[in-house]
């Protein structure tokens, strides 16, 4: 797993260009392959989340470019990955790979040591099937319940078609769990590509309060507490952007994932640390937590940490001193 070593999109970059570049350096693998990944809004783009998790959750280094969906910058970004016109899109050693499932299969072939699919042939066949069914299915759920990682609508009333999708997902999740005798919290025990593809499905159950069994609730909570997902969600919160058309006019409740430590953004540059926990640069933006002031070299780095302090190892090293 990646250990909090992302250099991230800055809010000023987002405001100025509505377009941003970010790089990550994986910590567990050394190889000569170079990967670039194009993604959209962290809060709303479910396929982008899948594309990103394929790298982050399996510790595969990648250089990430992002742009707001439906903007001119988005067209420019996807244009760099022609013939792809959607995100995620990627370049693997110069070759454009578009579509999340193609990226998953290509990465699994290139990185056998990352065990992205279950090693057991029976489980692997089932994992491929369950992943493919997600990739091509659940149209009602995807249309009516778009991914929205900053909302929880407890009174949302699902249509019959959405309920049918939920029942099918429940069956698939139960079938996967039964196949490995519940040996681990993920669909096939260990985290696999199947979990990548169902991560945004899990968040839809959370956002729209969709019906589920206790076992599925535990699986959803496992996703919401997963460190890479928490980092992704907190970066989306720090982007501080509402994509038109994604919110519903319904009462809201708190997010059902882990409750963040109570940090707030504050004015001034006084802080207890001399260097930013992520870049080593001079702190210019400060948060307050438990009466302590901790500084960061960029507004975005401060804000993503405020959104979910525990998601960020570099911050927690300072906080826990
Ligand atoms: N089947 C594709 C789906 C890609 C897709 O629909 N991406 C959406 C983002 S969630 C997109 O790029 N939308 C932009 C648009 O429609 O203009 C995959 O698996 O990657």
C-alpha cells in the first residue's frame, strides 16, 4: 500500500487553471515501467476512483493528471490520451490504455507479484465475472445514484430498478464471501481488482442509504475505512468544488465512514513544525488540532489533512509525537 507519499494538486492550481498535475511515488516496487493516469473529479467520478485505486491499492507508481469534468480542460486532458475521450485514461510505457477494465487486466499482466486477482483459479474466475458484471451492469443504480462522496441522503427512495440492482449486488457479494469462507474482509479475502470495482458501489450504498445486509454493511464500512479511499475522499473534499447536477434536494446526514479527527484550517503561519510533513517545504498554511498548530507548504495539503487527518501518514507522524 502507498504510504502517504503523494505530491498533490494545489487549490491554487485548481482555481487558476481548473486543471492540475500530481505525481505519486510508489514505495514497494522497482521497475522500469512508466505510467500516466488521467482522472476527473475525485468526489464524483466513480470510474476515476477505480482507475486510481488500481495503482494506489497495489503500490504501482503512477503520474496523475486531473481536470474537472465537463470543462474545457477536461477535453484538453482527454485529448492527450486520444483516442480515449473519457476518464480514466492511461499511458503505459507510451501506449494509451483506456477503459478501467482494460487498465486492470493490463496492470495485472504486467505486475504478477502484485496479485491483483485472487491466485486460486476458482476464485479468480469468479472475481473476473463479478468485476465484468459491475463494469457492464447496474445501470439503474449508476444513473439514479451517482457517486457523491460528500453527501449522505438517508431518506432517498430507491426505484424498483435500483432495488433490483441492490439485490443482485447483495447476491454477488454473498457468493464471493461464501467462496472463500469469509477468510478476510474483502470480496475474495485479500483485496483484489474486484474490490476496486465495487469501491464506488459501496459508497453509493453509503450516500443513498440503500438497503443491505449486516455482512454487506461490514464490507461497505471496510471500503470507507480503507486508507487509500480515505485519502482520495479527503482530496476531493479539499478540492472544495460542487459539480452541478450531482446533489439531490433531500435532507442530509453525516457521512457514515470513520469520523475525522477534529481539525480546522486557521489563519497565519505560526506552527510547531519547521517543515511541511509532505514536501519538506516551508509551512505557509496551518491547521489547528487539540490546541496545536501544524503547518503545510500548500493550501491544498493543509485542506486535505483537515478533511481527514488520520488518512495522512506524514501528518500523523508529527501529530503523534
Ligand atoms: N467504461 C468506462 C467508463 C468511463 C466513463 O464513463 N467515465 C466518465 C467519468 S465517471 C467520464 O469520463 N465522463 C465524462 C463525460 O461523459 O464527458 C471505463 O470503465 O473506464
